[in-house]
C-alpha cells in the first residue's frame, strides 16, 4: 500500500515539495505518493480532516496556514509549541501531531551545506513576521554571540523577542533598519517578505563585508538583498537549501529515514 502525503497551502501551484519528497522516496525506497493541495483560505481544517478521511498519513503546511495547523494539532513538538506554528503534521484521527521543521532546515543548510558554524557569531535577522519567528529560537539554540532583529515596525521585533521567552541574559535586541548598530555581522538573514515582491530593503551597505554570509530565506531567484550583499563583497545565498532541509526533516519525522539532501538541492538548482 502506497502511503499518501501532501502539502497544503494557498497558493500552492508552484510548490517544489512534491518533487523534493518524491526524490527522497526514490532515494530511500519508500513507497509514498505526495500531492500539492490548494485549500480555500477559510477551509484549512476541513481540508486536513478530509485528507485524514482519505487515509493520508501526513501533510506539510505552508503559507498562510501554519498557525491554523498549530491550532489543529492535538500534540506539539517543543519547537512547534514555542514558535506557535506548524509546518508538518502527522495525521492520525485520534492524535494529530504538529511539528515545525523550518528552523532546523535553516540551521542545517547554514551549518552543514554552507559549512558556517553559528556558535559565538553575530547574527542580524531582518523581519519580525512568521518567517522570522520560526527561525529565532533555533538560531538562539546555536549559541551565537548576539542576535539583532531589525524590522520596519520595531514594536513587532520587540514583541517577537518577548514572546520567545528566553531565559538567558538577553543578547537579542530589536532595532529599526535605520538604527542597526554597525557590527561585523557574520550572518545576515532576510526573513522579510520584501523579496517576494522584488523590493529592496533600506539597508546600509556598511553592514556587509567579505566575512558576511547573506542568507535570503526566499528561493528561486537572485533577490535585491542578495545583489546588495554581493556588491559589497559578501557571500550570498537564497533559501533553496533551507527548503530541501526542512523537507528532509519532515520526511524523517514521517518515515524515520534520513534522505540525502545535497543531490536534491543540486537537481533543483540545475533545473531552474
Ligand atoms: P512572513 O510569514 O513571510 O514572515 P509576515 O508575517 O506578513 O510574513 O511578515 C512580513 C515581514 O516582512 C514583516 O517583518 C514586514 O515588516 P513590518 O512588520 O514592518 O511590516 C517585513 N516586510 C515586508 N515588506 C518589507 C519591505 N519592503 N521592507 C522591509 N520589511 C518588509
């Protein structure tokens, strides 16, 4: 019997998740199917419950349903609970389990694929929406020296820090883009949604140098953020590796097998 999986989102047509998971399945000899499913904006729960009735074993959840997936879960992984967002569900009629693999995906891409350790490093996180919230704690667990969160609306950055409920002395600070203190940042992550619309962030060139890794969580094209980073001598990457790594973690949660990510990242880069 083929086990059924899917990704639910809106929009969903351009999702690479089916391709990624079917590559993982081929690689690890798992008998699964994986579909992209468009849920109407007000019908996430109806859609998830229909999939349970149809025998689906698990789903990935993408924009804009991660909070609704969190609310639907009967039990939560510690990280999903902490970030109040779920991107991976194990579907079981009696116990829907919610996980969040986004942050682990980012960390694995940076530390393993890009070979950049984060312990003792200075990190600038741009944005304070859902994407930033999903990665803040996993970044913190890497024991960086400092995390600065910059957002147009600084109150949201302050709220993000307060909600994270960190117990250790706060080396996380909130600023607007204009006030970011000049530091030698080792890593600058663009977790704003500005790249989606091709917008340039109003960031000073001085923040980037040849020791900086600039990471845009968006994937699929060279963004203005990546261009600015490269123009100032920094290394820059998009979030394709994060996408594949978060999928690998979800695949592991469902199948208890770890797929290799490097060939899948390479395949997606070559095909686009
Ligand atoms: P997501 O789930 O992708 O994080 P979101 O929760 O709507 O989406 O958050 C979008 C983030 O991108 C916010 O931090 C937003 O900044 P504001 O809170 O100040 O609105 C940020 N953002 C979007 N467009 C931006 C732009 N052009 N410049 C700077 N920040 C931008």
